[in-house]
C-alpha cells in the first residue's frame, strides 16, 4: 500500500493547472477587496493578539503536525501532505467563518492580510524545515529537489500580487471594491472547489482506494489544529471573540495553495494530493459546524485591544 500510493501521481493536465492558478489568484483578489491599509495598523494597536495569531499559524501548527506525524507514522507522501497543509496560511473562508461564529472579525481580516504576506517566505520555509526534519519525507524532498526560490516566486505571484491589487482597488475605488467583493469571493471559491472535485473525479479510483486511510488522519489533524488555536487563545487570556478567531484561523488552512504547489513541484504526488484535497473538503465542513455552533451564542462586539 505504501509503495503504491507514494508512486501514484494525480492526473492534472497543464490546462487544468493553469485554471487552478487563476482560480486561486481570483479567490485571493476577492478577499483582498475587503482589506484596507488600516487593517495592517491593527498590528500596532494590538500586537499581542496579532503576533499570537501568527505564532499559532506558522510556528505551533507545524510543530503539532510534526509531533502527530512522528506518533502516527503515516505513509511518507501523506505525511508530506500534512506538512504542506500546516505550512500554508489561513484558509480563504476563515473570515466568513469568524464572522459567522461572532468572533473577532477585525482580527481575522488583519491575520489574513499579514499571514498572506508572510506565507510568501514561511510556506516554503516550513515545508522544507519540518519535512526535512522527518526522515521519510526528507527522502522525498531530496528526490524532488525543489528550488526554494521558485516556490517563493510562485507563492508571491499567487498570493502577494492579488492581495496588493485587491487592496489598491479598495483604496482608490472603495465603493466599487465593496460591490465586487459581495459576489467575487463566493464565485471564485466555487470555481476553485469545482476544479478540485474534477481532479478527484478524474482520479476517483485512487481516491476511493485510500479515502478511509486519509479520512481519520485529516480529522485528527484538523481537530488538533483547531485545538491549538483555541488553547493558545485561552492560555493568553483573550476574550471569547478573539479565541474563536484564533481557533478558526489556525484550523482553516489554504489547502488550495497547497494543492497548487503539489501539482507544480511534486507532479501531483498521490499521498500529498489526496491528503490536501480531502483537507480542503473537510475543513469547510468542520468550519461550518463549529462557526454555526458558536454563532448561536452571544459574544459582545469588542474592538481589538
């Protein structure tokens, strides 16, 4: 089983890969239409909250993932998929889930903006560091011989450029940005989800053969990610709204970016692609359930302090 899945490569042709690139960039652009320069100023107003969110996403989650991989000893390509997910910034729908859960929406937007910029360097760095620290995945990384600069360049194009363009539209044409943002994020996200489902359908035999093996790992990994953000927020003594935001920002990862990097640099390596694609489906379910549950409670609206 291990040799088979590690040698399987998900079929995703050049045209589909370009479509995935465009879809991810459009999703990021749609998110950026609601981000203002003032959102970055929240870092100065509330450094403790923002820095804790960054710590949770880029330091603690990869560390927790490494411990989980070490304890469960999954198939190497699937383990590398777990490292990829943990290396990515917060997911595209984290702002929506935070708002739905009556969490700290201002903090969520700030973390999205800052994490997106940091991901340009931190995503390749974390994947290389934690993947290289674990023997079985280190072997895959050596075989692939990824250029860190090539990955940084691609992440910058997919995340950094759309973010800056969206913010520029918001700055110069705020009314237009608000109108565009209403349907832009939903439409582009649906387009992206359809592409992922097409990829899974075209490789349904591989997916069905390993879905049960991947299923429990994704559930456990996602649960630990959510608990990491929640526990850190509790430990720091934050208010309920901020704790909910940290929980969602840590547990909802940009698996779309992970998939794109896998198809670009790892030729759709089976275990990585299946783990990351299933995470992309599951975190929407867990995010909806958790934010819906929290949304029934009452949280006083608080400013960042």
